[in-house]
């Protein structure tokens, strides 16, 4: 069964205050984000709960959630650290493809997978708005720009 | 040209259309077809498929004709080279990942994609890549198949779910190229109206599982008919092949159904081929049961009735007709019993409705132009489903407000601006209070569960409305409350700033027709009251019986006391459907003669001495009058060797000396037009396309509110409200029904106060008891009714809830742990 | 060098209210409140400020289009920044959040708006936290909330995070997303100024656009209008990325030749390679050739050269690049980001990707190039929203300007089979 944490409940109160009472559906993305961050994924149970709170159908929640790439729908959580690796034009011009391969090899997974110890999830990502610092990757909420193999080693090794 | 009209040119034709018309629809008015996929008149514009691109002078880009409103002096071109190139391009995109499996597709022959491709498409495809690998046919529900490979992502179905059904059960999942139609967590899409997506899907992505691979569409014989399940009388098409029932589709009529049908219409016709059909006449009059030709059985029945009437007087026989019969059947039966058998013991119902309204009888489409819809004691969603869609439409997409006055909560409350719940049994008092308040007197609402303040808000809504439609379900009103309601309607009618009308929304197919045809103990056809002897004689002849007849429940009582000797029951099953159930069976058993004329074997037909087969809907032709007073033709489709009901009745009449010859059902319709006030304009021709509203009967009575009191409970048990459930498991939706997945367990809704008192919690197994009747149910603690009441939806025949009801409909029940 | 937005951008702790105020922050409010709202709109009109989010629509004009007398109205700041190559809003939000708040207050006052939302792309979680802090400070100081600085004007500003969808940068998709829907674009009309957020009149502006407004109010419209060219006024933040020595965001006076931006500001080509092509306004605009490098960087000149200023992302490609790969990468992006609502975009992006992928991997056919151009034509201006046109831009322009690159790959293929 899914439940929001106590901390999340406080957040929810704040979130709901942002939107007009009649339009609490606006809180859908924020609640999904809360869930994703709390659980590492968004389960059907969670979607049902969000639907109940916002007075929409669970199918609607899934419809919206599945449109966006930052939610992991289903029952399998992402790793403790999600590495989003920008592969778009500016980064590509600066060699991101090789670095992505390098990272995948280092973690011993395919792009899109999670390491066996559930620590890292590696994803190919479209432009993350750090084009002048490409190649770049985002590890959870932190941007790392101008990365090199050595920087990648250093960053990943420093993560506990 | 009026202010609200616009004149424009499309392909050199000048057209004037109402403001706000979409270019695509404007073109249609002059026969110019602009191809579409995503656009559907009832869903409004989305503009996603891009099939409808046209050139508009002064606009640099091609425009989508389905999203663009007409503008003054607009010049539209639909066949230029640019347009044709664009159409080819869009079709090429559309077909890129669409399998070319037309030869095995159920949509073949009626597929917009196929047609558009033929007319506007590229000759061949340049796509030499692997097509997308989407799932082939898979069940979307037990009755709908979804072939994702064929889906062109036009979103018609998902928008239907959002805009029309408004429960967002069918949605678009994922994004971009991975877009797909689906449900939450792959659960079945099994709403009340799910099937309409099949009709609106422009490709073969959503198909009727029942029809899959059964026949090619062009091999079907389609019969334009009506649904016979409820009082909406939605228009539909019955597809038949080699006299086998194939499928049902919607057939739009804006006056009636707004283009939709419910799933009971689409999949609730398996009874056409039920193994329980009565196919032969049979009699036990000469001892053991034996079959006999229908003609002989009809003669035997008529003679036997006549004999009893002669021996014991006409008051010793009676007729219980059915609100499911056609006007022709009802008319002929009352004529037979009155003119040939001399009795007014004629009825078709167990509630207290009378013909006529003190305010206009509104057509269903009047709802669209109302700014207030007041729903009283009615649960459209379960009782008259298509009405539910219409109300939701005007409330959410139009300008109407919804007020609900009921003793149970319904799904309508979700859309209501004001929703008042009175105590079960307090209807009459509440109506009286409101009527008094409107009349400027004091309205007493003590002990009714609602407050004076609430009543005032309702009154304010009424007073600030310009046009109100009042929808009430007479079958859910007990005791004298219908009469009080009519008094209330007349008070509402006095609000001078407002137009108003009512829709008497009894859930049965032809409840209005049955009243109009005079299948009543105290009214002749057209609402002519027995009391007005002159009028009766003028209408029906000098020899018309004038003695007041017995109502259906009185006939049962007299059967029990032995005063009623013979009864003919047409298309009704009193043993299950009348209050008291088991007691009814006991009474019927005491009759000297019970004749049942029905379509399917029932608990009542089992008791009959003579059984006559009724072909019923799908087979017989006839007219019915819907809740909006619209008379329409219900065509048969399947052939049978048995005589139609109207003919059987006419055979009985002939046996007793009636000379009239009817050639088709329309011969009877013509007689109705002559004989029944209000039906003068009804003819084969006049009702052909959209049906025709008959003129409502005159209003006769209405009880003064002072006498209205809430009905006292007979014991200190809980007051029972029997609610309807659309997919009840009965003779029509039997165990073999393809809607069996919609059957529900027996559930009793309790208020939490009462549950606490009784020490019950959600899910507890209980028995609901009244007298010696017991009904098993599971407890659901909900706000469905006020404290002191229980709501028990009728979910099957077997459940036997009517056994709990008292003769006047209301009763007190006790709840015990099972 | 005229610096308006980046004047103090690298000042330590500029993101705090205290430091921001030291630099003159929030001074414009008093000035604005002394005027009638409409006067502010007139000022912004007179300044010639055009939207910096991509379409370049005159900002003051947009504000004046709000449906008359319909309230409440909303302001949505577009901080979705997801146009490949663009990262200037991120720098503003990260380093100078109060500038945006100040700009939003001015816009709201001018347009009689009482609620504003900052729609940040989901990946800007860190920026959202910075923004929240800044908002808190602004509320505490009375710059937001009820009766701001005693003016009688009320304003609330909230942040709202997206969740990974480029299309949500398109203004109507943004509104849908903010309303808790799928980020599919809406039909226009009605335009947001008439029926936007919650079907109410709504202003949608890019971060950078709003950040310019305090300067206009402080210094006057004339002063702003004096900067730049005749029709392209003011400065523009340009994200210079790709094969240059010093990729970064530069504040450029409109009209500055592209050559100057690449060679002077960004330090020239990396490894002193030869310039081959540049995409002047983000991935959605056509690429230009090296011989067009003297084009002035302004709306009109870039358009005349066959491209657009777009979001102001200058992506620089050197001679080592084969543009087929560039097109493939960008089309892959548009395929991934197409919302899927309309057929040409949903199907066309994938089809183009399939063809480009074949060419790129040496399996192309000669006819493919013309086929691509025809697909481009069938998509151009026939999609529901401009994303489809954006997807066409790299393909059509790369074929137009660098057909040789395609031919080279196709010949390699023929060579292989012979
Ligand atoms: C596909 C697409 C993506 C867009 N992405 C952004 C974006 O990330 N940020 C932005 O400010 N504007 C973006 N826009 C432009 C917006 O639709 C809109 O024009 C802009 O936010 C208006 O603000 P402005 O007038 O201040 O430029 C995008 C437009 C399209 C068609
Ligand atoms: S299933 Fe049919 S109606 Fe639904 S989106 Fe696909 S093509 Fe359209
Ligand atoms: S019918 Fe017009 S876009 Fe689909």
C-alpha cells in the first residue's frame, strides 16, 4: 500500500494552496513528483491515491503521468542516484556519446538500466539547458558540466 | 441575414450559416465533403489528425476546417493543388504504421480511413521501414476489442470518455509515437456507455467483440429501430444476417439520444436468442400442459375470459399490461377488455402516476435550452442512462444548472449545483412544503431531512431561471406523493418569469405510451377520465364501461380474496416485479384462469393456464412514446413464424366479434391516431425520420398540499428505498448475457449513524427483513440516504427485493446479521 | 559593452535579497506604482522589447491584448528552457532570481494580475529551491503578498515544476501542464490573452523577457530603445555552444555580427578549426553556412538570411561535422519530444529519423534526400503546433546548405556495394 510520508503531507498542503480550490487538478504534477522522489517510482497504488485526493480518475492520473519522462511508472524504483546524461546537440558536439559509453561501462549496465546494487540508474537525456557547459550530466538534482572521464570517476566514486 | 449568421464562400458556393459553425460543417450543408478523422460533431474540435486542411484566402497556412469558425466573407477552397498535396501527405502519415489488413478488418466497408484513402490518398506508400509493432487485437473489456496496431491516435474515443461520459476511464497513455489508448493499469474499460467508442472510431481499432469475424458489414441487413430497454427509446440499428442477430449500433437522433446508446442497448439483446424464449402457445385448460397453434390459443383465451365475465360479471376479469408493450399492443388490449369484455380492470403499473401534466410535457431535447434542470426522485444514470449524458452535457458544457431533489444520492449529485436529500418516505411533505413556499404560504419541512434554508435555495434557483426542465420518476414516488408533485409542478408553472416543462421519467420503455393508451382503470386513452362519461362515450362509444376499474395491486388483492377470477398478463412478471412478490404468486394461484402473453418464461408464466408467445422488440413492429412524449417507430428486424402481438390481440378481439381488420401494425397506429386524443398527427410518414411529439393529455388532478404528511413507518425499522441498477441480472440480462461482468452483488446502503447503532461495518453480510421476506446483502456504509433509511439496489430477479416492499411501495425493514 | 541583464551577474551572492538590493534591485517598484498600470504597458511597448522565448512577439503589445475587464488574470513565466542549445534562463534563475521576481511584479502590476506562476522544467529542481527561497525573502520584505509597498496592489507568485517534456515550453502546452494535464498544445484561438490559465486572460513570458522589464521602468523606454538596431531593440542573451573556445552565455547588443560573437566574445573556433555552419537561434531554426557569418545578430537580419533568432542559442559547428549526424540527432530529439497529438509531427518525425538513420549508417538510397524534402514539405505548417516545423528546420536546411554531406554518405554506401 502506498502512503505519503508525514513530510510529504506537509508539502501537499503547501502545494494545494498554490492553486485555486476549483483547480486542484493543477497539483497533479507536483504530487507525482513528490511520489517519485519519495518512492523512486510511481506505482498504480500511488496513482490511485493521487486520483482520490485530486478527484480525478486513476486512468487520468496515469494518462498524465505517462506523458512526462521524469516519472518511473510501475513497481520498480530507480536507483539511489539517477544519472541523466545529456546527448543533445551541444553536448554531442563536445563528445558526450563516448562519455556516456564510458559511464555505462564503468557502471557495468546498459543505458536505461539500474545497477544491481540499486545505486545508479543511467539514462540518456535530451537537452538539460546547460549547453555552454557540455558535455554534462545531472546526478539527482546536481548538474555537472564540462565532464571528462576523470571527472566522471571522481563524481561517481564520491557518491555513497 | 440575421445578426447571428455569417455568409462565406466555399469552393465558389456562397453559404449562410449560423455564427460559430465550423467550416467543415458549413461545407457539409452544401454537400462539400471535407475529409476528417478526429473531428466529430458531438465531441467538438480537436484538430489533431490534420486531415481537414483547406486553403483560406488571406491566410498563409493551410487551415484545419474542423477547428475554424466561419467568418464573414471568408473564401475557402477545398480542392486546390496545395490542399490535395496536403491531404495525400496526411494520409500517407496516417497510413505509415497502419496495417493494411482491410480484408480481415471488421470495419471494412464502413471505415472512414479506407474511404478517405480511396478518395484522397496516395496511390502507394514510400514507407519501406518496419511498421510499428503494436499489440494486435486484445480485449479492452469483455465486449470491446482494441487493435492498437490499427489505431490512428485520433483521440475520438478518449475524448468521448472525457467529454461525453465524463469519467475519463479511457485515456491516451504515453507520449508521441508511443501514444496509445488505454485504461488505468490495464483494467477493463467497462463503463455504462463504453460501446459508443466502437461507433465513433474511424478505423478498425475498436470493434465489437460480439461481431468480430461474424460477417462483412456489407452483408448485413440493417434495421433502423429503437432500443426497448428504457423510456429513452434511443435510436439504433439492428444488424441481421440470414435472420441471425449480429450487432447493434447507435443511430443518432438529437431529439432522443444525441447520438449515443448505452451498453445495455448495445449488448443487452442476447434475449433475442435466449433459450428461455416462449416460442409456442400452450394451455393447461384441458388438463396436462400441451402446445397448440397460436391462433387456437388466442381463441381459447378470449372465449375463456368471456365465459368468466359472463358468469361472474365483467368485474371478475382483469388485464395487467406492460409499460414495455408498444402503443399498438396496449391500445388493442385496453380496447379488447373494455369493448369486448366490458371491464375497466385495466392497468400496467404499481405506482400512482396519472396521465397529463399541469405544465408542458417537455421533449428531451428541451433540456439543451434550459438553464435549470431539476431532477426529482430520479436516478437517470441507472434508470434512463442516455438522459444522464444529456444532463451532464448541458451542465458541464452548456449553461444549465442542475438541482437534485431525491431521497438517495446518485451520480447526478456530482454535477449538481444544489443537491437536497430528503428522508425516505418524506417526498410528499417536501413537495408540499416547496409548493406552499412558492405560493407564498408557509412550507413545513420538519422531520423531512432537509431544512427550510435548503428549500429556499431551491426556490431561488427556480425563480432566477428562465427555463426549467423538471425530470421526475413517478415510479420512485410512493403513496400520494405523485399527486402532490403535480400540484407542485402547477405552482412552479406559475412563476411568471420562467418557462418550464416536465419529463415524467419512469424508467420503462413505453410508460408514457401506456398512460396515453389508457391502460389504466380510471382513464380512457388520451387521458379521458372515467368520470367524464360524456367524453368517454363520445370517444369510445355508447357501450363503453363506466364503472371504475381496479388498479393492478387491487386486482392482485381481489385475486387473493377470490373476487377476481381471471387475469391476462401481457409482458409483465408481477411475481418478481410487484411489491410483495411472494404474496403475488399466492394470489395468482387462486385465480380460475391466468393467461400470460410474454416473450420469455417468467415466474408468472409458470403459473399460467394459457401462455401466448410474444415476439417482442427485435421482431415485432410498433410505436412507442418516450419520456419526452416523442412517438417513434420501433421496427422489427428478425423474422419469426409466430404472429406479432398486435395480431394475436386482434385475433382475440375477432373471436369475440370485433370486425376490424388490421393489415400491418400501422393499421393499428392509424386507429390510434383517430381514437386517441393527442395522437392525431401520428402516422407512418410523420414519425419516420425523427419521430414526432404527441400532444400531452390534459391534466386532471393534483392533491392539495395541506394533506401531505410523511408516511409513517409501519414499525420502528428502517425505511426502505429500492433503487435501480442498469445492469440488473434479470430475464433480459440472463446468466448468458455478455454483460454478465456488470452484474453486482446485493448491497444495502446504510447511514453510518444507523450502522453504528446496529453494530455493522462495511462488508458485513446481513439479511434485510420485512414480514416473511428476507434479502441477503452486503453492508455499505455510505451517505446514500439520510439516517433512518436504507437503500437497496435491485440487482437481480433472484435477489427478490420487491418482496420487501409494501403494497404502496414503501416499507420498513429490519437488518440482521447473516 | 552594454550590460543590462548580466550587469552584476557574477557578483557574489547576487541571489540573496540583500545583495540584489545593493545593486539597485526592486527600485523600480516604487516608480511603477507611481504610474497607472497602462502607462507601464505603454513604456514596454515604446521600448520595443520583444519576447525572448523564441517567437519574438512584441512584449508590450502582448500585454495590451488581455481580454478587457475579465478577472482574475494570470501571469505565467516560462522557465521551461528546453530548446537545445539554450541555457540563458538557467543562468538568470540560478544567479539572479530576484530580477525575475521584480520583472514579474512589474508585469503583474501593469496587467492587473494578482497571481503568477513560474513554470520551471522538472529538471530545474535545484533552481526551484533557489526560486522558492527568493520568493520567501521577497514576501518577507513586502515585495509580494498583500498591498505591496502600500500601493494597494496584491500579488502572489508560486513555482510550478514540470516533469520532463520539451513541448511544455510551448505556451499553451505549458498552460495544460500547469493545469495538471498532458502537455499537449491547445487550439488557438482562443489565445491565452483571452482564455489562458483556467480559461482566464493570461500573460506568458519568457524569463529573460520579464527580466528586462525592471531596466525599462528604471531607465525609461527611450534608453532601452536606443540600444540595438532600428527594429531589434536592446540586448539579447546568447548561449554560444558547440565548437568554440569559450562557450558561455553572452549578453549581445542586437545587431552585432555573428562573426563578432563567435570570434571575439566566444574566443573563436576550438582548435582554430574552420567554421562550417551555425545554428543561430536554437535547434528549431534552420542552420546557416560559414559564409553567412557576417549576418548581424538580430531578428530581421537572421530572418533575411533564411533562419531565425529563436531563443538566442548560437550553436557552432566546425568542419569536422557531417550535418547528417546533426540532423539525425535533432530529429531524434523532436521524435522523442513530439507530444503525439497531431499526425504529421508524430509520424513525420519518426519517418525522418528512420531515413536519416539509414543514411547515417550507410544504408541510404539516392531517392531518400528528395523524400526527406517532401516529408518536410508535408509537415511544414501543417502540424498542430510549431514543434513540427522545428523538426523540419534542421533537415531541410542541412539538405539545402550541405547536400554534399548527404551525398558523401550515400556515395560511401554505393562504394561499399560496388
Ligand atoms: C515547441 C516549443 C517550445 C518552446 N519552448 C520554450 C521554452 O522552453 N521557453 C520559452 O520561454 N519559450 C518557449 N517557447 C515559446 C513559447 O511558446 C512562447 O512563445 C514564449 O514563452 C512567450 O514568451 P516571450 O514572448 O516572452 O518570448 C516554445 C515554443 C514552442 C513552439
Ligand atoms: S482507437 Fe480509434 S478512436 Fe481511439 S484514438 Fe485510436 S483511432 Fe482514434
Ligand atoms: S478533422 Fe480536422 S484536424 Fe482532424
